[in-house]
C-alpha cells in the first residue's frame, strides 16, 4: 500500500500543466459557442483526440498506470475548469469503457473499449445505458429485458433507456438489462451492442439546463438481436451468479461497494473544476469592480464569500484526493467516494451561485461565463447518483443499517 500524499510527482505536475493549457487555450474559447448551439462538438473532440487527451490509451494510463489515483483527479479538475459541457463530451465514452472493464472478460475489453474511442482520424463514442424513464435512482425498477435465444445463441433486447450521454450517436452502447425479473438488481446483466445493430435507435434528445455541449438522449431497443459473445463476462459466469443468488448465497456486496465508490471521486473532481473556475473568476472581478469608491472586495461581505468559497473548494479537493487514493487501495470504509462526490457537487453549485452574486447583474447575463458555470454545476447533484442517493449510501455505511 502506498502512502497517501497530496504531493504531486513530476509526471503529474506535467500532466496538470498540459491539461490546463488545453483547457485554457482550446476549451475556454469555444465553450460559449457549443453551449449556445447545444450540439455534440465533434470537431472539438477530434482536437482532443489529436493531442491524445481523448482516447482509450489516455484512459488506460490514468486508470491502470497510476498507483496514487491522483492523475485522473488532476486531469479532470483542469478539464472541467476549462468547460464542463466540452469536458463531458470528452469523458462520456469513459462511462461505457468503465462498464465494459467492470464486467467484461479481458478479450471483451480488448475488442470493445478501443471502439468506444476510435482515433483522431475517426472519432467514435461509447454510451453507458442504465437509467430508464421510470427508474433512475431505483435500479430495481429497470424494465428493459434481455432474453436468450438458445437456438441461435443470440440475446434479444427490448425496452427504452433514458438520459443517456452519447445515446444514439455512439458506436458502442453498453446496456444494462433485466435477465431475471424475480431477482431485482441482482437479475441484471450488461451487454455490448455493436455498431449499426438493427433495432437500436435514438429517441428524444433532451434540451438541458446545462452541460449543453454533451449529448443526452433516450435509446430505444426494439428486438435488438446480438450474438451471445456480447454478454459481458459470458453466459457461464452469468448462470453461475444467478444460481448463487437464487440459492440466497448472493454476491459480494463489499466488492460491489468498492467498485461503485471508486468511480465517484472522478465525478467529484469534475465538479471541483467548475467550482474553482467560478471562484477564480469572481475573485479577480471583485478586485477590479468598484462601487462606492472602492473595489467591491474591500467589503467584508464580498471578501468573506470568497473566503468561504476558497475554504469549501479546498475541503472538497481533500475529500476527492483522499477518496481517489482509497479507491486505489480498495480501502473504503465509510463510503468516502460518495462523500467526495456529494461534497464537491454541493460546492460547485454553491460557488457558482455565489459567483453570480459577486458579479451582480453582469453575473446574471450570458455575457459572462458564471451563469453557464452555474447551470453546468447543477448536474453534479443529479447524475451518477443524486445528492440523496449519496446520503443514503453514506448513512448506510456509517450506521450498518438499511436506512430507507
Ligand atoms: C445530463 C444527464 C446525463 C446522464 N447520463 C447518464 C448516462 O450516461 N447513463 C445513465 O444510465 N444515466 C444517465 N443519467 C441519468 C441519471 O443518472 C439519473 O437522472 C439519476 O440517477 C436520477 O434518476 P432520475 O432522474 O430517474 O430521478 P429519480 O430517481 O426519480 O429521483 C428524483 C428525486 O427523488 C430522490 N430520490 C429517489 N429515491 C430516493 C430515496 N430512496 N431516498 C431519498 N431520495 C430519493 C432523488 O434524489 C431525486 O431528488 C444522466 C442524467 C442527466 C440529467
């Protein structure tokens, strides 16, 4: 086990500088345009792919070649400091890649993960499809069914997924489906839907409050037939797992907790990037804007808002960094990954709201970026487990009770 340290090594400092320069010089100048257009920013993602920031090699380096867990956190903080909508356009495929890595065999990972990214000449996307119109937080309520057709060794999928990042425009859709409806969430399995599979289509595209450069849509599966080899982990493993659950010997909840907790600090790091953007911008503004013959920062009420923002952002960063390290050691005890995500989401919403307050009327207009950052920040209280679901996970971990 490596020691927990906030000290970044030389490679991490270089990485931080590299992503920051991309965020400042490439992301910030186009952020407003893509927010207004509300379209997927293909040309921007291609720019990210050209320098190696979008691609499975980058993700693999972050996930598997960093025993400290900090490299991914500092990259995401810088990227989302640049812009959250564009940041999600780059990071959305990672959800599909993580879904494949979590359940797939090594052959499946090698076959499908690169196809979630393509390359700089041919950018491709992945989408992770879990939520449904009637079931987001309540994963026991999923209805999309997968039925096995033994004669052809194919699975047939029917149903609708909701709120899917890159849904319908991705090459690879990873779909969580019900294979045994009597077993609740333990009767689910994950499937890869290969490119151009008949029966998969995009439903409505959502018009969103924020992260508008990121594409979010329904995905409709109508008699989608896929080969048996597209079941992640394989049929033998699924059959064994379902048999264990039916016998009441179900699953390893400790292992599942470590997996879910491990992805949450990354979402916290994204929120942190937005919070820091808003804090830095409003600090500079407060020094320059004059009212009553002095810079507005000379009023305690403004300076104290900034003091609180700085303190909260540092607190959130400490939780994110700690959780990233615990994730690498598989050493979560009290849902520290959920704590990091919960805190960072709230800090992002609060800091961006305070930034609007500090900018006054200008903060409320689209002429200044803080109103966009505020719209972007709110998603961090909602996706990847809402604020209340994080509280539920933490309260269960600290109490050992099945809090409802
Ligand atoms: C922009 C965007 C992108 C997304 N991307 C993806 C994606 O790529 N893939 C994917 O699968 N999903 C994605 N989602 C879906 C997202 O994860 C869900 O919206 C989220 O999990 C909440 O589900 P819901 O919207 O159905 O809300 P609900 O579950 O209906 O929750 C509504 C409210 O009730 C509260 N609530 C629910 N249950 C409880 C409880 N037991 N205790 C206390 N409070 C409770 C919630 O906290 C929330 O405040 C995305 C969503 C958005 C908006």
